[in-house]
């Protein structure tokens, strides 16, 4: 499952949809829908076409809002600090925040591609709280040891690390050594 929230970096969610094997579920917040076209040049419809199932962020009756619905991993890419704060506080007022709460309560893999800098002490404390609950905090910080030649290479590094954290083999970046 890929959730795209209203932070800069919607390309991370798009690239995950392009690279993930198997069935893909997408939920994008209303703010994310406005950012997607501005940052990627793709329409929301084009991004939605990359997924097998798409749910509206306001649809709290969607199957992914239930702990009985099974999926391998939830990626929130990008993950706004507003979303981090909701997740850390247990606020489940949208489908994205409810699905995140389900992942946390069920002990499922959740990877948060946080895209904010600098970070306040509040932001860091929220991320620490989530990490202690089992969430993977994946800051959108590309490595430069693979010698990226383009923005696409830098995005590939971050998305490759996301896939690594979910146990999904990939060749999106040159590994160390």
C-alpha cells in the first residue's frame, strides 16, 4: 500500500508505485493531489493508473481501514510532519491515518518517507515515538556514494532503501562495496 500525503516529494510515492511488485493500493490526500501535478507533471489520474486499487482519503469504510484486511507493507511517501504527528498521537480521522494506526496496532511494517527539514524537537519526538512502535523512519535523504547523475538517481536511492526495508529485492541504486 502506498499513501501519498501533502509534503513535497510526491515523486517518491509515484516511483514506489512504479517499482513495487504485486498488487498495489493507493491513497492520496487532497493536498497531495494538488502537489502531484505541480511536482511531477503527471495528472492524478495517471498516478492512480499505476495502482490496482485506489481509495479516497475520506473513505473510512475502505477495506484497508480494518485490521482484518491483509497487505505486506504500508509506505507513506512522502510523509508530512502533520501526518507523523497524527500517527504518533493515534488520530485516525482520514483513511491514511486510520491505515497507519492499523499497521501500528497490528505490528505490521510501515515505512514513513519523511520529507521535512529542519526538524523541530516536536517533530523528532513524534518520529522517535513511532520508531519505538515499530515504524521505519526513512528520511528522504539520498546517499551520494553511488555517484548519482540525476534527480531520478537520487529518487531511486531513497525508493530502493524503502524497498530494502520491506524485504523487496531491487537494483535502484549501486550498493556500497
